[in-house]
C-alpha cells in the first residue's frame, strides 16, 4: 500500500488533477456511479489514499481502499474507475480460495515467481484469462483470446478468435452405402442394445466380442 502511494505520486504528481497523464471519467452517469460506490460509510472508512472528486471535470483521484466490506457494492459490482479495493489475507495461497468464493473474474493478475503457485492459480481458479507479473498487457496480444467466463461474460475475440466467434462452421457428414450397422434399427433386443452401447462408447473390441457372441449382453462394456 505504501509503495502504491509512492508510485501514484511519482506518476501523477502531488496534485493528480493537474496531471495530463490521468484520464477523466467518460460521462457524468459513470462519474456518479463511481461516486456512489464510496457513499457507503463503511466503504468510505476503508479509504487509505485519495477519495477526492471534481464533478465539473469528471475527475476522480486514484483511490486505495483496504478491506472494504465484502458485501458492499464496490466488491460486488464492476468498477471501471480509479478505485482499488485491497483485501488482506494471511498468505498468498488463501487468495485462491478467496477467488473461488467470488463470481468468476474476467482476468486474474497474479504476481509471483513461485511456479507451483502459478500452476495452482491456473488449475484451481476459473477466469476469462490469467496474467502473471503484469496487468492489461494480455489485451494487446492478438494471439491470445480475450473474453470472460460465467458472470464475467462469454465468447472470445481478438485476431483469428474474433473471426471464429462470428463464423459458423457447418458440419457435413457423408456415409457410404457399402455398409451399415444393422443394430441401429428395430426391432430391439438385448443383443442389439449391447452392440449399440459398445459402439456409442467407441468400444470396438466390445462390438466385435458381442457380435461374435463372446460377450454376455448383461455385462458392461469391455475394458
């Protein structure tokens, strides 16, 4: 948190409002939406840096919050503004459980050189994408699909993934007249159904054994 304060000052100066390097909020509607996120007294009490607003100029100071209430809107709604809630945990492994307990994220940014932790973050969490030791940069890589999962969205785009998202691959299947599976058709019996079960599971050995009468139809498919 202290380093964030230092770098906000280095990047945007003593008065970020006077900096040409920080964007304004896109509209008054979104400005008020962000301002309302901090109106909750418990949320306001968690501010450790920033928190100032200039409605006329649609400016919001970069704001850091430490441990705001998890049920507050700022922790349940998308932010899209310079408000950064920080939730403290006992150890970095606890972050996996915390992420899993919340709605699925669009992106997870994880900072670590621990390869085991990275593998766990990939395999034990669900999100649109994962970026290690950086932020935003995955959006610039058109060789990576970008998109959400679950509540964070669906589909994917960028580069060829955009083309695939808006393309329909029409399936075309063609069968020869030379052969057919006779057990596809009624009248049904146990022998036919066992053949069907084996074929459906791609258990070709089971099909052969059943057809030769070497496998009891009451048995499961062969291993």
